[in-house]
C-alpha cells in the first residue's frame, strides 16, 4: 500500500512538473499569438460594424425561433431535454441541469427576461435543500461536477434569491464533507477549482470568507493543469465553462485575483522571469483548448476574449461561421441527421458530422443560443 501511495505521489509530482515547464516555456508564444489576434481584430471599419449588426439580427431571429421550438417539445417540467420523434418521448433528462442552466444564461444575456425567469423557476424544481438533481425525474443518478458548473453559470447571472440558493448549496457541501451529491469521489466531490468559483460568488453576495465551509474557504484553481491533462470533448468543455465563469465574474467586477497554481509558480520563480505567468493563465488555457479542437467555436471565443480581441470584426466573423453551419438549420431545431452530438461544444468535433439514416431525434439547440448570447453586446 505504501509503495502504491508513493508511486501515486511521484506521478502527480511529475505531471505537475511537466505542466509547469510547458506553461513557462510557452507563455512567450501565447503573448505573441494574443498580440497577433488583437492586431487582426482591431482593424475594424464601418463596414465591419454594419456587417456585425446585420449578422447579429439574423442570428437573434434564429435564436428566437429556436426558443419557440424548444418550448413546444424540448422541455420536461420546464427543463431542457431532447425529443425522440419516432416514439414521441423525451430523452436526456439526466443531462438537463447543465443545459437548462446554459439556456437560462443565454436567454438572460439576449434580454429575454420573461423566458429567462420561467427557465430559472423550472431549474429550481431540481433543488432539494441544497442537493441539486440533474432533473426532478432523474434522482437515480448522482449529481456530477458538470451539472454544478452549469448551476454556477446560472447563479453568476444573479437570479432572484441567488444568495439563498448559494447558501443552501454551501450548507449541503459542508454537511456532506465536501460533496455536491451522493455519488462517488470522482463524480460528486467538489473540486478545489469549483470551490474557488463558489468563494467568489459568495463574496459577491456579501458572505465573508470566515463564514464559508472549509472545502470552499480554501478553494484553489488548478485549471491550467486540468486543461494540460484534458482530452477533446467532455473534459475540455468542462474546463472551458470554468474559464468562462472566471471571465464572467471578472467582467462583472466580482472577481479580482484567483488563487491558482500559476500564482504560486510566480512566487517561486520571481525574479527569474520577465513577465507574470499568472497574468497569462487564461490566455494560455484558452489557447490550449483551441489547440485541442480548433473547430470548437466556444473555445475560439474564449481565445479571442482572453486576448482582448473580441471586436465587431471578429464577432462578425464568428456569427457568419455560426449561421453557415449545417448543424444549425434555419427552419427547424437540429436533429440527429444533422450531427451526432446533441450539444456541439461539449463534444469532439468529429461528432459534428451528420448521422447516417433518417431524422429520429430532435436536439434542444441550446448550443446555438449559447453562442448567440456570447456574441450579443452586454
């Protein structure tokens, strides 16, 4: 047993060591690439501005149409699901908390406040005194970290009584010794990175660090190494949402400095470097995500955002690409004959390809709403 433990510690140290050296060795390249992206995006003309407004109007209208279609048959108890058209039944209830939360954020950002409020009220049905279920009808499966990341994204928009629901979540974590559900460690244990996000959400609500449960009070972001070890698809998307949460809280002036591995690295290496590594961490992670899967539009949005390169010109280019994707039909919600993945940004882009056979399943289209909302002016 001691040998196994020693070997595990050795492997963890080696992994972190490799990550340290990769971050140190590539920060200069990241700065150069970010500067290049900024230079390309700031060359904005009146034509670029007009093109952005035209494309945004088209995207907004399609998003409204999608939302109307979602309400017809892609909701179960008000929460997002897929629909089996062949057998006329709902599917993917157990992924609902994540995608329902992202739909709520998208509706809120697009200014559809009535629809957003209805979406939030439906999400609350999955709450059981701080223990959040994937869906009111899906209590047999353990709540996982990706579901809670979605919930935190929703709470970042400060819905009604957000402080109360945040406190309930923290109380549950405290009562369970650091768990967000009743599942095993690798599914339901609150990660240090999510704890750090919750700490900042609590601070925004006026909750002092001294009042936080220990598992949240001592949160610590490891997103650099989570991304360093991530593969294409689910895990990289989870990291992308955590980075988005950091950016969102920073933009709302609810987050200043994140306790992170690179902050520690800065302290260890000072004064042997010419620039702060911690200041470049979001750029580095965003660029790493794009390296993993360049076709992922959400990853590329994060890259532009982290580089300060989101302008009318770059947003117009992204809108044009989004609107031209065959995976988002203009006259109906996406189906399994359009692509294999029900939510594109969470999957490896090889799943963007059409599925052989007839259309038998209708997806929610929340991935389209999400991207439109990110490209809409605040």
